[in-house]
């Protein structure tokens, strides 16, 4: 069994420590809702931050990419990474500029990624990434063939160290500002699907699947 | 006049180079639409990636935070950073798992950030961040006072080096997959506001301002 807590000195939230969470359930809920992660790594002292698709399987985060990318070339040697997933929930409008904020949930993982080389693990991850992004899709899309698996790189980051940070709720103004004649509150934001756009070359008679028409992220 | 192109060897898009853009207009449009950036930096070889608010003013990206945070303590010494803004536009469902993708626009900046210390520059940036996130709000919220300005750190990153990467349009399947009986297309995604939630302690008679009721990101 892995440790239930992901806390370490370097993942301890220093600023506004009340917002920090370290249990796997809290971190995994954020990872499982998100669609894009931001992967940070350094090459010769220069940091890079690259957005990419991912999936969590049990206690491992898998990052998808191409063997051609700078990121994967650098990371496959087993260098330290940070992976951050941020969900933006709303804008917090306080009476004072200073107390403006955002409601959000973010998860940060630290660790060393390894390149996934076993074809069966790669195939499982590729299918899981599709299913993570569009639940229900994995059973329909043509699975990757050997050639495609070779052309794809996958990185695995064991989830041992990390944290979540959450802000929710109304603005927190100073007492002396409460009577200011300024509207205050929260404007919730949500990532929502619009109408699906069928491919122009789609074979006739193929309806929009239910998992597309009714798409929504878990929460 | 700054150079019109932000391209450098280390910001040149290697994977799918057709998706790379280097002109300031393309990069600035992404920066100006986004709400959250991901800042990457390394401390003793360990990368960190932190989401935070920001604003672009002319050819400088300003990053907001607290003097207490690990990020700002590390960055104020003038260490190299990467700042990435990602806008997710849709999910691309191809007939094959391999050709699944996302439509997105992302901007990556590289450089060295400096701590902003002049109170007037700090005040201007704090007001601009509020106005960037909620256009129209800057004129209403109580401006930061000296005490609040002291409690806030602001970093400035000159925009000299970076790139944008954009994917748009339908799935691109292989010719031999086009007849598969699998729905294919794009599910557009959009970050939209829901109904504003007034603060429970709001003074009576304060209506939701137009810039909140009609909120939308520039695009």
C-alpha cells in the first residue's frame, strides 16, 4: 500500500497553508477531472512548461507525447519533473482590488518520470488517455497498432509526493471595506461543451454518440 | 522597438512545427485571453510549476503573488523561468485512438524575471491584473493601499523569447480508417460564466454590474 499522504517539505503549501491538502483522494479527484496538465522540467538550467494530455492509473500519472518532442527526449533520461493540473472554478470579486482572487483547485506532483517501453503498458495507457478525456470513447475508436505505439512516447510518474490547493467561497474583504458601494461576489466559471461538429467526411447514418452529446467532466 | 519575432532555438516548435507561431500578435492574443498562467522554475534542480494570475502590459508579463510564496522567494533572485498559458478549445475525436487530439492555443515564454519594487509600478500592475481578469472592475474596486502594496510581490518578465502553438480543425484520420463506422468530429469546449453569486453581506441595492452579468473573455 502506498502512503496515504503525499506531503513532503517541498510540497507543503507555505502561502495560505489552510488551502493545502495532501491526501490522495483530494489530489486524485483533481487529476481525474482535468484534461490538460502542465509538465515542468529543466534542461541545462532553463525550465520549460509544456501542456499535454495525461491519465492517472492507480498511483501512477502517465503523460502522453511524441518521441520527437523536446520534453520527452529530456525526460526519458529520468530527470525530475513537476506536473500541475489546475481547475478554474470562478472569479472572486472583492470590494478591494487587493482581495480579488480566483476559486480554483490545483494539484502539483513532484517526482522523476520514467519512459514506458513495454508495448502492452503503452497500449493500455494510450487507451486510458482516450477514455480519460472522453469516457465511453475507448470502446469505439480503433485501438493503436504496433506502428502507432512505436511512434508514441509515454512517461510514467509514480505519485509519491504532491499537494492540492483549493480556494472556494465568497470574497473575504476587510471589515472597513464592507460598506463600500461596490458589488462583491463570485462569478462561477465552467468548462462546458458546445454543439459537437461532425467531421465533414463522416459516413452517413452515424449519429452523435451519447457520450459526446451528454459530455461533462466528473466532479 | 522590440523584435517582432519571439523565436529562438529553444522556443522553436520541434514536434509538428506547422503548429508553431512566433509573432508577438499571436502570442499576445493568447496571453490576453487567458486567466491563469503556469510558472515553471527550478530550485536546486527540482522543477516547480505554479498556477497564478498575471497580466501583460506592452512587452512585459507581470506575475502576481505573495512575498511569502516559495515561487516568489526563488524567482526574485533573477532565475530563469518559463511561463505557459493554455487555452483549451475542444476535444478532437478521430476514428483511431492514435489520432485523438485536442484543439488548443498555448503560449510559452522563456526568460528571467525581476522583482518589481517601485510602489507606483506595483500599484499599476495590481490594478491591471484586476482589469485583465474582469474588464471594467478596475474603476470600481478600492485600489490597493500602501500596506497592501507592501504585502504583495510582483514579478516582471520581459517578453523577448517565446512561441505559440495552435491546433484547430477536424480530426485527421488515416485514409484506411475513413470508412470505419465510428463517429468523428470535434466537441468544442468553452470556459463560460454561470450566474453570479452575490456576497451574502452585500449592501442592499447593489445590482450585478454589467461587466459581470455580460462577462466573456476577449477572443
